[in-house]
């Protein structure tokens, strides 16, 4: 029996850290991301190059992934909605409308669409099933200049809780968790530190986190997220956080 991981944005950062953790447990991994990582290819990860903001393609690509394995030979299957973007940082009135649209497409629409498709595709499977939504502390706390990011991640938390409610009385329903990875040393943090203080008033805090070694490591965060997925004591609908 196989363990399957399907993840968006798995080619770098937190997504790659999550993949490495599941590989360590012997999982078969499928990544949908814009770029391909050569190291993951050598480790047997099936990588599908896809611009996820082309939302008309995401459900058919997920269905195509399901054709690559025998679903009834699976003991556990997990979808991780990891791909995300900070978008343009700055007060809302400064933001380009097309950038706002792209943030909500990638951070919110794609997880909603993939979660719906995943539930349909796994409806009759006897395997353990879970959806992990990679959220953020910004889903719970507003930041100056991050209105689109905060709003799109808050929607993921509500998706998590709503799906958990809908699945609670379904026989062998899907377990759904939202996990905030903390402040992780990724390209997104580099973008944040380069932002002008007029557009992001908390930039000094994030610069200090890097200087003082306060950032989480993507590999260790990936391992904790994997552990949470396998922890049967965590209730579906939980909003969780990886601590430093």
C-alpha cells in the first residue's frame, strides 16, 4: 500500500521542505508548480509544470495526477495547498488590480478548487484522506501593506473549518487542517526585507528576525507539518502553527 502526497508549489521553500519530509516516510510525491527542481527529480518526485493562476487547468491536472497511481492501493493520501504569493506590498489604494486578482487566484481560488476536486476524486477511497492548507499568522493578524495576503490567507482558515464541518458526518471523510509555518527563511522573506518602510511599516521586525537568527528553517518546518498530518490526536478543522 502506498502513501501519496500531492502538493502545490513544491519546487522550493516550504513546499520542498514538506516534500523531503514525506519522502523520508516513503511517500510517493506529486508536485504541481511553475518550476521544476532537479534535486527532487533525482529523488523520484513526479513534477508537473503548471502556472496555477491559470485556474481553468487546475482541476484537470489534479485528475490527471490520479491517473498516475492505483487509488485503491493507497493507504493514505494528502493534498497540501502550499503555493502562495505575497503579491504587491503596500496600502490597498497603491495596488495594481491585476496583482490583487493574481494573489486571490493563487492563495484562495486554487485551494478551494483543488480541495473540491480532491474530495470528489477520493469520495469512494478507503484510504485515510487529508487536506493541509498552508496558512499564515497574517490570517489572524492584520499587517500594514498586506491586505491581500492577510485576506487571502484568512479565507484559507475559513475554508479549513467549513470543510471540516461538511466532512464530519461523511463516512471516512477528509480531515482538513490549516497550518501556519511561522516566519520561514524563503524567497518571500527576502522580498519582505527589501520593501520600503512607507509600504510596509513592520519591515524592521523582519530584518531583525533574519539578523538575529529568528527565522524557521524550511526543512524542519516541513517535518513538523508532516508530523501534524500523521498525528491522529489533532482534530479536523484545527488552525495550527509551527513554532520556532
